[in-house]
């Protein structure tokens, strides 16, 4: 194995060579892709260009550029750690992207990949017609704070309360909030779900909670096992957090307020558990039936 990498450092010349080598290495080692890249070519291109400090948007300009020896070593070190340690690319580069928005990330938080980011672009517009009028919104299970930042940008006059149980995750969120200059508008709160929030105050609450069931947790690829267990697992059926959120949300939403939540592939179980809720499942470019929208008055226990 070591000989292969040493030979690569001697033989590879161009950016194109290094991308090709990375793709082959990913294939040999059964690397799993699910943290922002659809396959080996896209992730290999990203890692190689990141190591070289080059823009991915201008990739065609660099493909035939020759690398200095020290540049080749840096690229191959990044690729080698990806395949040997099975770390998600975001943990190697300390960045993840939701659309055009960049966020700092490390192993204290899951890699941001929520479909709610797509929903905030245009998917909620038929139900919430004036985001500029919103004054109080919340993000539950905020993790590294990416959705809280997107909420603040989408609702420019709103105060955003972002809650997470993990102080380590909130330290990452604090950095992302600071990177976007939103310290005055985003309040980070350590608590369990709605703990620390003001009852009846919020026009909109979003959440991407843990929703992986026990069986799926046991079958996770190695890349996902580097992410915090507490941010993924949610009991035997994967609905422990979701059910609590549904029952507790009415207390914190104002009349007419909305709850938006991502639940992955749990739609059938959720509809069986709550057959009386008039679910609105959003049709999003990245996948439909993963995110729902429910008005406060339609939630269980709402008065």
C-alpha cells in the first residue's frame, strides 16, 4: 500500500492525473459517498482542487496544469486519509456547502446536508408568503448552526433561536454564526429540544432532528460512524425525537405558526403513527417526501 502511494507521488504530473488516481483509489477501497457528493469523480475533483487552493468552478482551466512535488504530496495525503480512515471529505477540509453557502465543520457535528436548506430557497413560499415580516423563528437540533444561518438570511428581520443538546456542536455553530456576522440575530441555546425557548413566541420552527432507526444505525457505512451518534440515532424506530417535537411544538408556536421538519425515509411510519395530521410533504429538487410542513393548529395536542 505504501509503495503505491510513493509511486503515485513520483509518476502523477497534472491535476487531471491526480483526480484520476483519486477516483481509482475510491473505487478500490469501496469509499461511500453521501456527504454532499454524488460519486467519486465529483469528490475527487473537490479534494484535489481544495488541496491546491483552486476554484472548482474553473476546473477546466487547471486540469492539465503540472503540480510541484510538494503540491502532489499534499493532494495525495488528503486522498490517502480519505480512503484509509474513511473520513467524510468535509472533516478533511473543514468545510461543507449548502448551495452557495459555506460552513465550517469538524467531527463535533454531523456534516450539514439537510433538505430544509432547499425548502428555504423556494419550497415554503406557497405557505409563507412574506419571510421579511417574520420576527421570531427557531431551529431545533441546530448542530453546527447551518440552518440557523440560512433562516436568518431568509428572514432578515427575525430573531433566530437555535437549540442543541451538545455544547461541542454549539461551539461549531458559534463559529459559523460569527463567520456570517449574525451574532446579534442568532441566539445559541444549549438545551434538549425546546428547552430554553419562549412559549408561544415563534411564527416558524424548523428542525432536522436525529431520525435514524436502530437497525439502520447498525448498518451505517464507515463514513457515517465518524459523525456524533447522538445527532443520528433516535430509538428503535427512529421517531423518538420526531414524536416529541410534534407533541411539544404547539406550546412554542404562535397561532397560525408553522413547523417544518426533515424526517428522511420515515414518512410511512410517521403517517401511520399520526393518521389525523394533514401532512404537507414538500416536493424538493433533492428528493420529495423528506420534509413536511404542518400548521400549529393541526399538530397533536394543539388547543
